[in-house]
């Protein structure tokens, strides 16, 4: 009786051994790979993430190499998964994921006569700091987005139209108004102040104009007045401290528009800067900050129509972007972000710099203590000087502008509408 038991055990051992040692047997399929990254439902701060697993290295069993299939899905049942075929033990999917993602891998036997898939690996899961929550295609695209008080104002790309969205439900924007101005060819820049929207535009005679609209009722914008500026071709710098509107009207001049009579705005004065070229302007309280090729100038605008210079700060190189959060000024110059304390203006105190090399960025958006910088294909999240780089995201589409509101980022594409990114947190 004992001999029979031994024979049966040896028989089963031989069968199991045969499954993994005979390369010509159809039952010899690859074992399930072991997943190594990402696992354990971790929160990833850089995405799209790469997937990594242990390669099945056995040239005796699989002389023709290995092929892997990776499945990832927003649900653990893989109801509508995405499949990627690769011959490497890692892959970089070019996509943004939902907040929760599940994935698994299997390998394929590659003999010339037969190709057989092995068993699936265990399922692993992860979450991402930048998760693609929703996409809104209700607008054709745009190049500028401003978010104020749960409303998004969007300047349409090379059109004479702008859109207003209600963001009360941040993942499901509602288009509440669409305004087309037949008196201009296309809008070039936009700023909001109170119940007014100010847009730079080019009229039929190729002159630049500032157009004023009432948005007291966001669902029904109303044109109020216009002011002709000239034919300078770089009217992309605008700041508003109502009733004064400041616009760069030449390389060395910022014109001041008086909009106190909102239906009849007019140019009342200017800031002349003969010794430097103007890059950007922004307003903080009773001060206007102006950046040039080598300095940041501080103007006192207590009298908004007659500014007076109050201070200046020498910079190593040109500053192209100015963005303020609280008492902190973030400036951008290609691949360098410089942070200043402006709590005691007109004095400016430098806090430090952050290098984003090799990436160069032209847009900044601030939310809470976090700074999001973007260019056409990347977004970096920064948090102060001591812990500068938190994470990054590389969408599969171009980004023309970015805005932050609550726990969401709104990425504006020139042709794909708006992609809404939820900023997921550690649980």
C-alpha cells in the first residue's frame, strides 16, 4: 500500500516538473510575473507612471524571448481595461489615470510553432497625485483661462468669442454663456476685476483695443465700452486695479486706461521705462510690480492714474512671469523659478530659487502653498524653497494655460477643451 502511494506521488511530481521543463510541450506556459512597481495602493506624485515587474529569465524554456501584456483599469474587475503589449519588463503608458488604478501582467511563450499566454500576475493598485477626473469638450479650445468665485472665464483661441463656465460642481463644468463680439477679429488677452471683464482685441482695421464687458450676471455678459490703443503687436500684458487698467503698449511703455466711466474708457497717462524693456506686470494691493530684462520695479499706485516708482530689485536675468500667492511672489525665467517675500512692499526679499531644468516654463498657477508651473507638455508642482519639486505630470496634449481652484487643476488645450485634474492627497 505504501509503495502505491509513493508511485502516485512521483507521478504527480513528474507531471508538475514536465510543465516547466519541457520547452516543446504546449503545457509549458510562462509563470505569472511578479509585480514590483507600483504596488500597495501607493500615491504617486509623478505620472504617467511606469509599470515594472520581474522579467522571466530562462533562455532554456523560452529561447525565443518573452512578450508581456499589461492590463490597467480604473476598476479591479478590469471591466474596460487598456492593453499594452511589450517585450520589456517595464512600460511607460502615455496617459493620465483616474484616481484609482489597477494593473496586472502576463507573459507569452514565443516558440515559432506555438505562442501561448501564461497566467496573470496578482493585481496591484495605485493612486496618482494628478488624476484625470473629467474632460470637458463643450468649448472648441482656448489659450487663456481665469477662475474667480466658482466661474471660469475662457478666451477662445484666435476667435472673437469668450466663454463662461459654472464650476460649482468642479468635475462637471456647465457652460452658462457664450459671447461673440462681431466688432473685433479675435481676442488677445483677458483680465477680470469685480463685475467687469477686460479683453484685448484686434479690430477690423488692425488696431488693438480694450473691450469692457459687464459680468454682473455671468449667464448674460453685456458689452459696455471700448478704447483704441494703437497697432503695437505685443499687447499680451495687462493688469487691472479698477478703475485703472494697465496695458503694455510698447517695449518701454505701459499705458493707463481710466475706466471710471465704464462705457467711455480712455488713456489717461503712462509709465515710461526708457532704460529697460518691459516683460510683465502684476498688481499687489496698492503696488504695481513690473519686470524687465534685469530688474523688478515696484510702483506705488495709491493714485492709480499717476503711479510713482517706490523701489527696484536687481535680477540676474530677465523675468517673464509674475505670480502672487499670499505674501509670496513667484517669478519664472525659462527653467528657473525665483521666490520673493513681498509682505513689506515696497521692499522685496529674495527667499530662494528652484531649478526646473531641463524644462522651461512660461505659465504659473498658484493654489494654497503650491505653485504649478506649465509649458506645452509638462506641469510641475512646487512647494516653497526647501521642498521644491513635489511631482510632475506629462499629458498627451498641449497645454496653453492652467488654473487652480479648490482641489482641481484645469488644463486648457487649444483644440481639446478642458481637462480636469484632481489633486489627490495621502489617505
